[in-house]
C-alpha cells in the first residue's frame, strides 16, 4: 500500500477502491503509517469528502479495531446522547443521571475538548478524584448497578479513532462531515446501545456552522446508526451563542449542580429537556413527549437526579460532597468583572471567541499533550438582544494570574458586541431529523 498515491487519489477527488480504508485503518493501528501522512490524508478528506461506501467501510474498520460493551440478555433499554461540540454545552452531565432515574441505562462514553469547544471528560475530571478511565468490565458493571457510567474511550474501544481524534484536533481537520460521523459512530456503536440521540450544533460556534451541513451530518450519522440496528434521532440545536452561563470545566460542573437543583439557566434546561424527551422516546420508555418531559422534570424536582449524580461521582472515585458544596471544585486564583464599555443593545455573544478565550487562559488544548487547568473560564450573564448600560457587569473572568485575566478580558471584548444590527438568533432547537426525514420545529 503506497500511501502517497492514496493521498493524491483522494486529493484529486477520486473514490478509494473497496477495502482500502479498512487496510489504511489496520496499517495505522500498528504504526505502519506515520501521523504526517495520515494528517495529509485527513486533509484530503476534508476537501474532497468520502463516498457512502467509503464512509461505511471507514466506520466499520474503526469500530472493528477494538472491543465493545456487551449487555447480551439484559432487558433494560440502553440509550446515549452525543453532541457535535459547543461552548458551554454541558447537557451530558445533566442527561445521564436524569435518564438513569427514568429507568434507562446510559453507558455514556465521551471525549475531550476539540478546538474551541469543551469536552465532557475534561469537565468530569475537574471533580476532585473523579476517574473517567474505566475498564470495559467496570463500565458495564456500573451501568448495570447504577444505570449509568461516565467514562472515556478505553484502549479497547475504537483505538484508531482515539488516535485520529487527537490528531484531527491539532491539524485543522475537525470540520468534516464524514470524519465527524465516522468518529462519533465508531464509538457509539461500540456502546451496546438500543438507541442514540444526537445533538448536532449549528451556528457560528459549531464546527459546522451552516444549517444545511448540520442536517447533512445528522442524516449521515442516522444512516450509520440505523444500518447497525440502533434507533437514531437527531436534534439540530443553536450554537450561535454559548449554552448556559458558565464556560470552563469546573465552572460548568458547578452550573450543572445548580441545574440539577432546579436553578439552571432557561436555555440550558430547554435544550436538555428536548434531548431527554427524545432519549426516552427512542429507548421505548415513553411515547408521549409531554409525559416524558414531566418525568424528566420530576427527577430534578424530587432531587433524584442530583442524588444519582452524587452516586456516580462516588462510584468513579470523585468527591460527592461537591453536590452540596461546589466550592470543593478547583477554584481560580483571580477573578475580574467585565463591564459594558458603552450603553446599547447586545448584538452578539460569539461562542467561538469565548471558547478560544478559555483555551488562551489554559482551560483547553492547542497541542495533544497539553494539560488543562479546570478552574479557568467565564460566567457570561448577557444574551443577544439584552439592553445594557455603560459599566453594567456582563461577565466574570476566572483566571490563575494577571496574564490570564488580560487574555480573558480580551476574549470578552471580542465576543460581546454592543450596538449595530441585531442578527436573528437561531431557535434553540430548530430541526428534528430521523430516518424518515427532517422536521422543522417552531421553537
């Protein structure tokens, strides 16, 4: 197999012959293909795409490169949710305990931050002692015992995807429909699921900002899931402003605790409940959307979801006391209030600038090997359309030093735009996509 000629073939828009992608995955798994050649091939895919046959073969090969969770003979419906990535997107930490309280099993395998977006694993690892590195037997046992496990990709599950995920993050090859679809579905199909709900982001802070591209990605992943016998549904949700108020790992965990206590920001709760309703329906645990929504809300009202979250934290070595005292989470050494430089209407809160600001303060990665500071980030309290006065607090920056504060304030000055024309904000949930087609929603 001559990799340069395959790179040239894909660069020029040709379809690779059947069996080629499977051979590439096998060769990369044993390091017969170096990262620099794989990066070039990935970039060619970004530009030229993959045919349906290539995508199916690549996904199957990535899945077959490792093991999977097995729940044979267990009748409890297993469902998961996956987001394509956003800023302030913390719904996974809410949905997992809520769904477990509603009788579903949630083997939630998540990833780390990519580019300007946060990662569920990084958020969870901001909880003192919390281990996301469960073995497959431990993860399966915890799912059976508690109804949920929150863990990272093990060496056993789609190991080729694990390497490609990190490589794409640092080589500018994240925004590609087939690469995103293959990465997500090779992991999700390894979870032993009956159903999967996808949160596909659209808007300026999404990896695929264009709505049509988001719907295309949703359809692509749905086809891969349904072909494998997994009921798969997608919602297209807004990422033209951050979701919720908190952006940054420990700050987002604290906001999740507030949300599970009934004090979550309205936009965060609306998206969470919309996804949760689809999860209950796809898993066959509820038919009526209104009833499903009430069941989910009840898990918050009666405290069951918060108690479940504490049990999951304790089971995975973390300090469950954070649900009572979030101050036990990592705390930044310094904070500063960012105020409005002038009066006017907030025209935009650009999520990508916020995400890059978190990275600049040390809360994300620009290289695979970098460590993340879990304490830094922002709490942004304004939304597009808000009227503000000069000097009014708009956000708080949390950083470890003066340089971090300056980087955070610079990011906010770029992200929060006051004055000018007010663009139309995307609906929080704009489309529902199934194997049967695309439904445009009114809210």
